[in-house]
């Protein structure tokens, strides 16, 4: 299928690894010019080394918790590639994990500042030029946790619920300008984030990582009937579709890529 992305300019945050990097890879394969951004110059350079053979790609360091950083990064993207037609915000952290009563304000604020306010800052710099051109695609990463919260990571759940509300509000505000805003909600994807989670679980239980994954699926994610972690490319495929002209009538949606983890309609 031709996604009609040839020549489009995309900005992908959190693109140094995992789902963000795979999204950048697929956008390049579809003919888009891609800017990737993250906090680490080293990890960005590693990603660029993997991606540069696929097309025009550039990397820019930015901290999504800092408004000045995001604005400066966006200006560099405009100067290097042009004004982005597409924004994919994949930057995020698991954040503070503990019983609710044991998590202080610092844990809450750090998680919200990255996972929710990072999306706010990225959308704020990208949407004006999209509106002016009457064409834009914004895809924000939410999570299964946004609608199916888990008691040991409530800051993350609340932040991702905020992302869903943010995307829905933006879709209403700017859909009339043909700036379409949607969310993708993955569940338990094979990324560096879940690698660390499973390594910790294996260490605590004295098992192998594979056994830790199997027990996590059985005990914590019984709705994931495929009984495996998702692959980054399975999420990226949905993101790229939402970025495309083929998704021209989808606005304000939350697309779950979760193996059935969310056990409601």
C-alpha cells in the first residue's frame, strides 16, 4: 500500500531506540525525511548510523522537559529539513513505581513532566506550521495503562490518561485545519524499557529473563492472549499508517496495539 508519505517531513521524539526508532525507520522507508530527537547524543548517533542508509535523516538533542530546549530543537529541524508535516511523540519513561502512598511529589512530577508535558511541548511547537499548511499528522504515544491502570505505577497511568485527553482535545481544536491528532497505545513491547523491567524481575525471582516474561504475562497481563511481548515494528506500522494520507478520516482515535491486554470495549 502506498502511504503517500514521499517527501513529507517527520519529527520523531524518543527515536534513539525501541518503538520511536522503528517508527523513524518505517517513515524513511516510505520516503519521508525524518528528524529524530532524544536526550543522548551518543544514542542518537547510534540510531543515525542504523538509519542513514534508508534516506534523509538528521538527529537533534533535546530534553522534552525543557520548553527552551524543545523550541531550539524545532528551529534546528526547520533549518535542516524544513517544517515538519508529521509529529510522533514517543519520548517517555515508566517513572515512579511503588505503592501509591510511598510515591512523593518528586516521583509524580518527574513522570508527568516527561510523559504528559513532553507531549504538550512537542505539539505546541509543531502544530502552528501544520495549521498554516492545512495538513498535519500528530501521533502521541499513550499506553494500555491509560485506560487499565496498574496500582504499582499510578503516575505513569495518570500521565498516559492525560495524553489521551490531550490528543482528543487537540483533535477537536485543529481537525478543521486538517491537522489530525491520534494516539497509539502499546502494551508490553520488547523495548529497552521492558528489557530492564524483565531483567529486574528475573533477578528478584532467581529465574531466566524468558521465565520472567512468561510469569509476567500469566500473572500481570492475562489479557495478552498471544502470550508474548509485542515487537516495535508492530507498533510502528500503526503509527506510520496514522501519519499517512490513508488515515485521512481518522481523528481523535486511540489505536490499541496490545494483544488484547485491555479487557474492555
